[in-house]
């Protein structure tokens, strides 16, 4: 049942304060109705005997304390869903912004979802071939996994995300869909992705939820939850294989900090709320597979590390929750390596269970281990060369220098439209490894 109340007690940024009404519940959906008839949605975030705090997702500009009606809808925030969401563009709260009208559906879902019961989960196995050697060969993405990309300001992580989408073999797979969540993105970024989807013929399999940089920042708190609710519908109601890309999770965390500060909560590290870990986990843990369902949700969150600091709370906590990370290195980026994936800081914790004879190739693990070991030695040799000079290095060390350059220029770096099969990736890795003397290849069978 819907109930209306007239007037507000106070307005503070995106938060409004209401004298606590009867029969109101935490997280309840609220509509604020202005005198002009405009409606803005929000939800209850603090509830006590005297005052109720509501966060307004479209912002509070133009709100008047006396002239606003507050309508309690008696349920949590929900989003409308149907199979017709594919090929559509929505704003950060799930409202269509592509000019194609409202969805004709009776299905509505609570955006807060529910955590997957660990016992009901199915262990991820099948790998997803991205066509990118550094990922497929060294940090293999498994269907149902959550594998974030850690980037730095100005590094081309959007190009990497676009390449993964374009090369993930979805164009001819009717059972594959992409849910794309943009938070705090520039208009040009949103248009870049839309144009790419159109040119590659996959737009009809993509759902876009976009919160742009000029949209209310508070709306960013909703965007990943709305996107994941849509992904759960496609995966577990329609049995689709869904790839969810969320960018930028740093913008999401900044909005979370903004609201926490306005609420007067005691801050934790770098001003972020103490519940940042559990809040991020409520998003990341919505990826996976269920034993009694055919569909899956694979999640690639993208975040920019402030000052390239991997120990910053956002990447630090993300790394604890997710099953690995892909880290983009500024030094490689400045050298023109594309994609600039720093393999020594990257890993996929599920890789070992989705590769090998059954899925990729029997020698995949040994090649991967050898590449990591050899490239790690390259860093030591380069540090030594800065002290002694390259001319004073041993012959073996000079071979490591040669291997390091070939590995970065030929294996890590590949053209934006170069789509390598797993066979091509592993064969190229072996070719480059054999620059080194056989006695250095301790992980390979000669």
C-alpha cells in the first residue's frame, strides 16, 4: 500500500530527512513528488524513532522542504525486466534513455538481490577465450568467475574491455549476453562503447546501464545493483551466459564515501566507510553459477587505482573478494605495450581448474609457470644491468634481456584487432621461451 506525507524536515546534499512515519521499513522505495509533478526516487537508508533519512538518486536540486510530497511504496527499489532489455540503453536507475519507450513487462525484481548460497554454487570450469594472449595464457578467465581489471588514471583500460567484448566469441552465440554498467563515465566513453557494439554486430546482445559524469553522483550507488539484477534475470531465468562489465568501481566507492560522510558515519581508511568491504562483496559475490541452472554470470569489474596505488582500499579490498586481478602497468603503457598487462602483479585463482588437456592444452600450465618464472628473472637482470651496464652481464643474463624484450613486444603487445587462439598463444610463448638456454627452462619438458 502506498502512503503519502507532506513536507520534509531537512535537506543535506542528496539526503532528505523526514519525521519518521508509521509502518515504514529500512531500504523501502520512496518517491518524492515536487509541486511541478516531477518524481524522484530514493530509498530509506537510516531509520530511528524520530527521523528517517532518505537518499535521493536523482539529486535534491529544486526540492523545497514544504512543497514536497513523500510517497512510501511499501517495497524495496525494483527494476523492470524482460528479454527485450537486450539492445537497450538505460540510465543508472534502470529507466530507458534510448527513446524506444518503456519496457512492456510485468516482471519486477528487487535490485538488492540475494547472495548465492555457497552450497547451491557450481564450481566454475569452462574457460572463456578472449583472444588476448596475456589473459588466455597467463590469467585465464573462467566462466562464472569475477576477475577485475586494476588500471591507473589515463591508461587505456576501456580499449582492453572493448577488445574482450569484441573477441569473446559472442557474435554467433545466441545464448550469450553482455550487461554493461557505466558509472561516472564521460559522454565520449559511453559513445565509444555503443559505436563499438554497433560496428561489431553485438549491440542486440548488450544491455547498457549508464550513469554519466554529469548525472547525479548518488545514482552511481544504484547502477551496479541494477545491472546485476538484470544479469541474474538473463542468466537464471533465461539460461543465458552473461558477461558483466562494471566500470568504474572507483566512482561507485567515491559516491559511497560521499553518502557516508553526509550521514556522519565514522570513517575508516582514507575516509571510506568501514563497511566498504561488505558493500563491495555484495556486488562481486553476485557472479557465479548455480547447480540447478544452465546460465552463468561472469563479472569483470574495472577500477582505477588512485595514484597507481594497488594498496589503496578499493583495489586492496577488491583483490580479497575476487578470484584474482588483471593489473595494467604504467611503465608498460608508456613503452607502447598494448594491452599493458603487468603479469607479475596479476593472477587468476581459478585458472588451474579451467585449463589443461580437457579445456585448453596439456602443456598450458607448465608454459604459464615458465613464463612467470622467466619474466620474474628478467626484472632482476634489468636491475643488475642498471648497476653494471649491459656489456658486463653474463651470456645467460643477456639472453634474459633478449627474452624480456621479445616477451613484451611480441607476446604481451598485440594489435587491437589481433585475435589469437589459445593454440597460437601457447605456440608463441614456446617460441619466445626458447630464446633462453634449455637449462633455464626448468618447468618445461624438453
